[in-house]
C-alpha cells in the first residue's frame, strides 16, 4: 500500500476515535451505562452533548473547554459571543469579551459548559413514602400568605441583591438571623470566591440545619437563590420580588414551621448566592457536598413562584432520570395536599437554568419548582419585579409554597435508607407485573388494598380501584404511580406501562 494512502487511512481512523464535542442523537437513557472516556455536558430529551468519539455523532467543537451554554427565552436572542451550536432553546458559544454584571435580554441563564459526574445517570431506587398524613396536613396549614409577603417585602427593601454588593450581604445576614430565631443549627453565611470572566468576586450562601433523629439520616434540602439582577443597573436597584425573594420566602417559611418538629432525616435550608451569574453558589455547595460524601436524597429548589396568569397558572416541575422517583412523589404529595394547584411535572433534563442543575450534575435527585408562565412575565429581570405587581395572582404563590413544603415534610419523614432498628418497618407496596400492558395486581405485604388510585407523572388521577387490580389496556405507554394508604400512612409505587 502506498505510504501516503496508509497515512491518510490511519489519520481518518484516529479522527473517528478521538474525542470532540459531539451531538449524540439518542435518549441518554438508552445508552447507559456510558462508555469510559465519554463526558456528558448537556442532556436533552432525545439527544445529548458529550465529549465522545466522532463516530457517536456530529462534532461541533474540538472540546468543551472555554465554552458556555445559554438558555434562551427568546429564539431570536443574540448570545454574547461566537455561536458554536444552537438547538431546542439552548445555545453553546465562546465568549469573545468579559460579560457585564447584568441580565441579558431574551436569555434566562448563562453558565460555563460543565461536565456531569458519571453518578448522574444511575437508576433511581423507588422508596415507599413514610410518615403521617395528619402530620403533613398540620404542617402545611401553618404556612401563612401574609408571612410569605412579609419576607418578600423585607428582601425587596434591600433595594438590590446583586450578589457582590453590600446590600446582598446585608440580606444574607438578615436571612441568617431569621434562621437563628427559629432555633436551627449550623447557621452560617458561607462566603466563597469566584471568577466571572477573569474578574475576581466574592458572594455567599446562607444555610441552616435541622438534624434528623436517625443514626444515618438522609439529607433533604429546600432551597432558593437569594441574589437578584436586572437588565439595566443592578448595582443600584434589583428588587427581585418574584426572582427570587419568592423562593427564599418559601425557604424561610419552611424553616419557621419545620423547626417546630422532629424528623428522621436531616433538613437543610439554603439560600444560594450568585445564581444569576451562572449558578455559582449552588455549584459550590453541590461540589462540597459531593466531595464530603453527603447523603443528599432530595433537593426541592424554588425559583419564581408569584406570576400565575389565568392562561397558564401552573407550577412547572422538570425532572431528569435520577429524579424520576421524587418527581412522582412530588406529584402525589402536591395533588393530595394542594389539589387546587395545577402542576406541569415533566421529564425535561435540558432544563438546567436554576440551582437544581449542579445537583443533577453530581448525581443527586433534585427538582425545580418555577412558574410555568416565566417567559410571559413582563417583570422578569426588570425594575418592576416588585411585590405589588403580583397582587392579582395570589394565592398562586401560596399554593406553590405549600406544595414545596408538603413535599419537603414528606421527604423528611420517609425512611430512605431502610436501616434496621433506626426507623419503623415500612410496608411494601408491590405492583405486578411491572412493566405491564394489561391487568396490574397491587398488594401491601401480600394483601390487596381497600382502595387505590393510579396517577400519571403530572399527578393527575387516571384510575381508581377497590379490587386490588387495574386494567391499563387503554393507557398510553409511560411512567405512572400507584397511590394508596395503610391506616394514615401513604404508600406509592412506580409502574411502567409498555406497549
């Protein structure tokens, strides 16, 4: 063979096996476990972006180094740099100059293109719910709309909460003072240094803890970002009532109420800094938790829950594959305790524009709760994001907060580890066959329940039964949840309907 031809063929072979940033046209769940050497950077519903051999798909860049990802609210929005790739509401780009400390028109969030940990794609393990329905009902009945509004107004009154300003730190210490007044432990304003396009800054997370009673408790987080930003002059005025005093107000109300109880699992209440500059505070927190080996079993993140116009008055709750079980848990809990709240619970692994995303990237189960009408909100990142402009939409914000509180309480009561001797034995709800395409049999420790319901992933009741069976012949393929109870204890199990 001609030496030149041989060299050409060897070069082609090397190119086909060398890694670049590649668009893989597959549902990531269909290619697990991942091959060694493949690093995932973004996951969408039917494709993902990874550093992988060129044979895996279309190469869009030599590597992910130095690239950023923008979540577009407006398909015509211009990214602040050289566009590398755009699809399904995200754009990957290379910044050509340092970005200003302001929001960007038509863009929800900009972050560095960060890798997923390989643990992010492990199969979730369904866990039966624990705890008393009466206790959860008692807890959410204590959440007060006036208290939510008061917290929001207090945070708004700092004038700006741009994450590097003195006012932001004043608001952080104010939140820490509230945590201390509730008698919580490990209260801290945890400062961190970061670089934003080459410039050094400092911000902080505010955190507190209610320790669990188990010897090896799971850790449940309820979170929201404290900082705010605008398109114009965030150094001077960034009130951020909806974005995101509303989320932090929910964290504060949850802390006030839940601090009065004991739970098997540990609860943490966290308000992140520097979310608006690229999820920096939550990345710092998730990295530390992962490096410490912390057993975080569920994260409930709230980001904007005040804007609920009649045309789209729903709470959007995206989840990824790791978070599938807790998404079903949220659907059932919210549907049970806040039945008037419309839910849009959806498999949406590409929705990574808020503080749940760094937890996904480390393999933790996490949910985002955000107003479904975010892109129609005229006050988003504006000086007009003030409490009085959302008055007409109440009690939507209260309903969202109650759903998050109910989920957090239920998660704190659940025996995630099943450690013998540290918690009461949990009855096992069995569903067979699973997957199924016809008749499903349901039992609790071998005994048919007196009544039960079948829910879709959005929490909508599809079927009810008192016979211990469901006929699912007419239902579409997908993931569903069976819900029933034993005495006052709610039980749930996942079922896959196949076609």
